[in-house]
């Protein structure tokens, strides 16, 4: 079936015939791993190209009248729970990992799409829900009315979907990878969850599709002990596309004149659309819904045509080599242009006596006939440059595909056209050419859109074929995409599988694939290291031991655009866009069922968390510089947090090189990991720290600052209690703003730390609290809190306080403000990070801080007891004593993230539940109130408090200067 597989036979025709022989020759390389004996309730799904006997279908069948496809799914599948599926991390990376939080603990799945040139592999890895039997959390859930619903009695495991590529000619490496991770037996961690289950290697459910599945079925049986069955190829393709378009926020993007722009789709208005899959041939599929599609057209002129003619005419030995040639081509030497026919003139500028109609606006650079000059030129094939031939071929085929696609969309009245398949391979010039063709023929009314996971549609669809139940309930906010080092590209080059965690063991073969090309992994066996190719060591160990500079995955290139605007506009040279310049990375999709959209957002569809627009190159460069300059100090703190051991120092150096490589990659291609915002950058840094097992780099600093601040808190509370309520409210807001200066993420603040103690810095900051502040809505907030003209307002029902930094910020700033709200009869929920980020306080740390503060304050003690924060008072709380009943509760919930910023489209279910009865939100700190959410609008009242600790941000955001303050009060929207 032509064009169904994204990489369908794009290599030399006889290359795949030799694969089996190469594998047999390499049989001595089989991994001698000792696999755990586990119950195998896993499924192996393999999909690939059609049998080679059907390769001519793209020509003959595409010309036949299309027929509707009857869709059939096997009912004898193990159930895969896809409810609450989510991507883990940033949106720019290609093929990210997907987290399956509700996946049961006895199922693991693997799916393969085996094409003529590439193997695409999607696999599920378990992710244990490490929930702790926390009495405090249990009490908070009871107060907020959070139940476990229909949760099962055994542990609910989250999980991730990983995307991996291998060359088909190196199938042994793919088999070694599967074997080393024991994916064919349910995964390397299955024994932990099935310790009492007997081994059963024959209980594998087998599924496959395509030519590769036929060709290598015996090899899979011999090497892995599995048999492979089939899934419908087009069914998988459409299922994969539907899942991605509905589940991933920035899956689709446009590409015009070298500019990539991500498209936000409304999944409720997704269907119908046209899916154009470009493999050897081209299939055009009208998709009307889940499981509802029809192949309406196609063409036999596709990737196979480009590669076949290119191989004959240029003697190139690989598809990627042919694409590289096009980068240096000049099609004017071989294509006949309008200007060649009309003496260099545009058709529209001919004399009126000749041109009776000006409706045909063809410029002199319009291609009138591809390869047209070869008719009149007295040249032989060897007289033409291979580069020019490759570019002319690429344009001819891409324009043709774009035109036919638009005409089919017009025929069926379709608004959206998505292009996929490994002919595209992230190739910038190919996407630009297709985009122009659609734009040209539609007169700008239609756009070509491309998919970040374009090459993995079939493999993902095969994976989904295990069980579709729950897929319709999948929500975009439950997918988190993360980008570990080694995340693969969607372009043609193979960079191997994503890297595992620090303790994950992988074969030397897998390591050779994932290492940067500038480093030879076999050279690691230096004196004293005691390593050999036969010894399995983790990628991290090799990374740390090597100690050399890590380069960005793709070489840096000077900025430039194609100038592509249409048939007539594009530069005749292809070199202005490199073939890999637009290749996006594929991350790991984490499915997180506990994430929800913050219910108090006024308009969730219009909500954009990031305040800073990094599409401005100068803005991007500035913040990259800020992060780079802060890196040495961050590494020092991270190493110190691990005791300063030699191992910590090696990991610290490795983290610095890895994060620098991330920055270099994003500086070259800002869209490499999806739509990029400052919040994404800051989260990427924290994820990179955790990847190198630095889980709380500022642990000791936070402890010291908390102790120092708690020591002076009683004196502060006594001073506050001596004030009248108007002076006290002003002092409290001043205290929050002053204490917000303690931010280890700010270069200016780090310099202050080196000049005085935290108490000295706090006093200095308080002395600067002179009104009016740069943004000063205090009087409006005071009127809401205290009333006017003798009228006392109704107190708030519940306030959500989004806290920021540890130490003085939370202890001397936010806790006293929380105390004031409590004494006025308002329930208070402190919202803190789920995971550490810089010196931000976490939800796990807050109860101990509150408990210590409560020793010196009856108001805090009673509220903390009512909110279940004091363990010693838990029995009284549950019994509902009179003393506790007289106080409103003080509670703590986690926000669901581990970043200095917060995206309110993805918050914890606890926070979402707490928000339902809240009528006041207080966002504090630069990350949560300025970098993100400064422009966010809410259904309830909101107070945004922050001290601006960056000069550039102060100038751009509030037209102020560093250390200016923001007190922004917004009534309910």
C-alpha cells in the first residue's frame, strides 16, 4: 500500500535483501545478558512496510478509484489503560515519552514499525507511584473532598512512552536493545511487581504489520522467543495521528520561509482532516474520527521516486546523502523558468498587446518546466552537477505532492492538511516547498501542517492497538513531555535510543548509538578504568568518566532563511536551509493522571503562561546568557548538596556539559523541543539536574535560611500584633515583597548573599519598601480587605497562597500574611512545589516549617491542627474537638510541578480540588507572578506580589528598574 509507512523503501532496493545476511554474520554479537524471570503478560506489536511484492501498489492502485476501508480491531488483546495519558516535559522535542499513570502493574507493551530503512520503536516503561502513607495528606484530602474514586486495591503504576529509532540494516542492535531492557518479557522492572509470579516466556501476545514484520518474523522468534502477528497498517497510521493531535498541545506546526510556528488545535474541532503520508508513494487519507477514515487519493510520485531517480542520476548511495546534495544545488541550471521563456520578464509584465489578462501573476523565477532546460541544452548527464539534479528533483516532487494534496482537500471541503512520513524527515527545504505549493494553489487560504512525531505514527498506532478503551478520555493537560539527553530526532539520521537513568544498564551497542558523534565510546577503556566492551555499564557512568565536552546534537549554523514564498520566490539554491536544521527532537511522553487544568482560569483556551516571548532572537540570546552565567554557581551548590564527593563532582561537571548542550541545541533551533518559553527553559534545567541525580541542590542552604528566619519570627509577630489593622496589612505586604529578595535563581541576589547575612539583607530590603511601588494596587486590595466608610466586607472563604522561596520569603513573608487571613476567618491553602527547584520551598518541607512556627503562635497552631499539619494533634483533628472547630484550617497542597514557574494548565488534582471553593489567589515571586501568569486572568480575585530581580525584565515588563516591586490586585473576572 503506497505511502502508508513513513519510511517505506527509501533505501537502495537490494539493501534490505542483504539485511538478513548481515544479521547472520553478526550473530556472535548477541547480548549475553541474564534476564530476570518474570511473568510475561506483555504484548509485542510490530508494524512495518508491506511485503516487497506489494511495492508497486503506489503506482497502479493510486490511480484506481478509492474505496472506503473497513476497520477491524482484534478483540483478543490485553488491556492497556490509556486513561490520563500524558507527555513528560517540553513541547518542542520530537517523539516525546508518554506517561501512562493508570496502567496496571502486570502489563508492558512494545510496538515496532519496521521499514525498509528505519525501525521505529515505541515502548512503555513502568513508573511507580511513590505515594506515601502521609496522615497530613490524608487529612487534607478529606477536607477537600478528594477521593480515590474507582482506584484499584493494588498499586497503580504510572508509565512513560519512549520513542526510539534504529537503522533496519542494524536490526541486531534493535534486538539487543529490546533484550537488554527485557521489553519482550514485560520490562526490566517486571520482577519487582511480579515477584511471586512464575516465569512464562511463551505468554507473549504477538502483533505486527508490514514487510519488515514478514521478513524478520523468524529472527524475532529465534532471538527473542516471540511470534509476531499483524495490525492493519493504515489503521495504525490514523490511530497514531489522532492520538497525537488530540493529546499533545503543540504536535502540529507550519513551516514557511524557514520559520516554524506551532499550531494550537481544538481537539473538539479536529475532524475531518486530510492526512498525507509520504513514503515510497503517497497516500491521502480523509479522517472523519477515531476509526473512521477513507483513502481518497494518492500518487505514485513520492519518496521512492525521488530516491530512485536520484540514485540513477547522481549515483548517491543513501537517501540522506541525496538530501544533503540538494542543500548545495541550484535548480536554475536545469529547470526552465518563466523568465527563460519571456526574456527574463515576469509573465504579468508583458506588454498589454500581448498580455490581455493580468490575472496570471507568474514571476520570471516561476518554474515553468522541471528539468526543462535539458531539452535544449546540448549536455550529457555528466555535464550537470548532482547537487542541481537533486534540488530540481526535490522541488518537482514536493510541489506535485503539495498541489495534489490541496486539490483533494478542496474536493472534500477539508480545512486542515497534515503531512507525515519519512520522506519529510524534518527536512526544512522539503517542508518549505510543500508549504508553498499549498499556499500558492489555495491563494493563501490553506496551510500545510507537519507533525513532530511524523515518523512514529505507525509504531504509535500499533502500540495503541492493544486496547483503545479510555483513549477518548485522554486530556492534553495530563501529558508531560520531557527531553532527556539522547532524545532521538525525527529526521533521517539515527542517534539511537533515549538515555536511561543513572543506574540503568545498557549494552555497549546501545551506548555507541547514543553517544555524541565526536566521542568514540570505545576509547573510554583507558588506563585504570577497567572497562571492556563486554561489560555492561550505564550511559551515565560512561558520560561521567569520559569528561570531554559534549557537543550540541546538531552543529551550529549561521541564521538565515530560504526566502521561500512560492514556485517563483524560493532561492534557486538549496543551501540556505540545512537538511537537519529543522529536525526536532523526540522526548518522553509521561502520562500523569493526577494533573488537571486549574479550574479558576477565566479562559483556559486563551491562557498562555509565559510572559516573555522567546521567539524574539535577542530575548532568547539574553536568557540563554543568564542561564549560562548562573551555571557555575548552580553546579557548586549541587555538588555541595551531595557532600562534595568525587562522584558528585563528576556528575556536576557532566550536568554542566549536558545542560550547555541543551542550550546550544535550542539556540540553533528554538523549536527543537516544541514551543519554547522561559518557563520551559527553567524546567529543562531542573529536569537535567534530576537526570544527573541532583534532586535538591539547595537543600542545606534552605535548611540554614529556614532556621535563621524561624528564630526571628516570634519577634516579627509580636510587632505585627501591636499595630492597627491598616498599618498591619501594609506591613504584611511590605514584608512579602521585601522577603522575596531571597532568590538563588537571580544573579543580583546571589551577589548580595556574598555581602551579608540573610537578616541584614532582609532589613536592607525592608528599608527600600517606599511607596508608591512600580505597580501599586495596594489601596484597592486594602479596601477589599478592610472596607471603606465604616463598611466591613465579607471575609474571603478560602485563599490559595502560591509560595516561592524557602527561608525569609515563606517564613517572614507569606506565613504572617497567611496568619492574618486566618484570623479574619479565611481558610488558607499554602501551594508549594511538588519537587525541589532552586531554593523554592516544597510541599513536603512546608508542614515542618509550619509546625515550628506554630510553637510560638496559637493562631497558626490551631489552624495547623485543623488542617492536619501537626501530626501530634491528628487524633484531635479527626475527632473534631471544640478547640479545632473554632479555627479555620491551614492546609498545604502540592502544585504538581518542579520548576520555579508554574503552568496552570497542568496542576495537581489536590490543587484543583482546593481551588473549587477558593475566592482569592495570591501568586508570589518572579517565577509564578512575573515570568509566568503576569497576564493570567482568573474567575476570582487575584493578588500578584513580586520583587523584580532582573534589570531587563523590569524594563520590559513594568518599565522600571531592578528591585522595583509589583503589587497587582485584580478583582474577579
